[in-house]
C-alpha cells in the first residue's frame, strides 16, 4: 500500500523575467520573497521556507510539482509503489534537496511529461511568515499551498495518473458544452480538506507557445484582501483576465490574472473544505455561479462564462 500524499507542498516555476516576478510576488500577491540556493527565489505564504520556487530560464512554465509525505520512509515506500506501476523514478540530488528544503525527494513524470516530486520536508524551519499587504494571511495549514491546474493532451491518461499513481481522490467534474457536439470535461482532485490540490483540463487549441500549467491558486483569509489584491494587480499593469466571480464546486470567490510568465494565477477566498466521510462526488455544467467574466465586460444576457472559453477553470 502506497503512503498517502499529505498536501501540495510547493511548485517550481522557470521564469524568463525573474526581477518582474519578484516585484509581482511581493507587491501584488503579497508573498514573501527571499533568496534561495543556486540563484533561486523562494516565495513564502506561511511557515514553510518556500511554497513557490522561482528559477531563471526560458520555459515560463511549471517545471516541478512537490507532493509532501510524512516521513523519509514514506518517500522510499512511494518509490516501491512507482515500481509496481512500471514508472521510472530517481532520487533528488543534494543540490535539488537544498533548493526545495527537503530531507528526501523522489521525482518522476506524468503522461504529459510534467515532473512530479514526492518529498519529506527537512526539519529546520525559518518561522512563520506574515504578509505586509495581505493582513488576513494565506490559507494553507492542512490544505497545503493551494492548487495547480494542468492542461493535458492525453486527458484520460492524466486522470488515471492522478488517481492510480498519485492516489488523489476525485472531488467532482465540470462538463461544458463549448460548441455543437463538443463537450469538455474538467476533473478536480483532493488529498486533504482543500477542495482540489490539482485539476486537469483538456488542452485547448490556442495560438502561441503551449504551457503545461493553466494556473495556480493561492487563497487569502478575507474577502477584503481578495479585493485589494485585484486593485494591486491593476495598478501593477498585470492584466486581470477573468474578473471576480464564484465557482459552483469549491465555492471559491476569485479573480484570474496573467503572471509575468503568461500563465494564470487565481487569487481566491472562501473555498469549501472537503470532509471525506460526507463528501459526494458531483458534476456541474458551468464554471461559475456568477462573475468570472472577461475583464471590463458588462453583465448581460450572456452566460457567466462566455463560451467556448474555459479560461477560468
């Protein structure tokens, strides 16, 4: 039996404009920004040394996803589990462990080539972080860092990977009619009380470079801090793509903005907590109960999420 993943612990982004990312993280999102090993930058939300790890490079994409387990022995047990699944894995080098502040780490790939890491955290901690501009703080704790949403060319294989390999549990699905005879399914997965730590959507046929990540989400502790973050984003000049709205499945009120790397960040508040003893997997036919309209669009007769876009997953 494989050990359980506790949480989404960290995300690693390779970014081409590291200085702008530092300013965006500190001045818009309100995270801590500190130097990490080997020229990386650590973005902090709580008492963890790094919830987002920035490195300089041309990818402008998510280059690794860190899934936390309880102990070093659990990392080794997960390696044995991967062998039974016929997957190749490697242990992290000392320099990689230092960047992640991990005692042990194992990395492997999903069907899309995304790098996933199962790790046990190193014992030392820098102490709690308090944001200077997000007064309510960030919602982490048992729910981990937030969530990440991937786009997948092979959607069924990626769904199978999430459940069979990572051991994540299905929270629910969204089914969208995006055109005549065209339906899209989006699947959401949890591993703790957070409604989803990961979601997967079929890759949309869009022009320009394809990115594996669609967006990541961080959650503030108050609605007021959500609104202030939106204002800061507009002042910073980073485009708000989908304005404030509420999702029907996780109840999150949020807005979506472009990061300096082009993929999206969702800044949210008020997400529902999952209790597995009573949770029922459901299906929805919409992304939003209200809002989440393209920035500047006035409400009217159109549905809350104009079709065929699935921008605000």
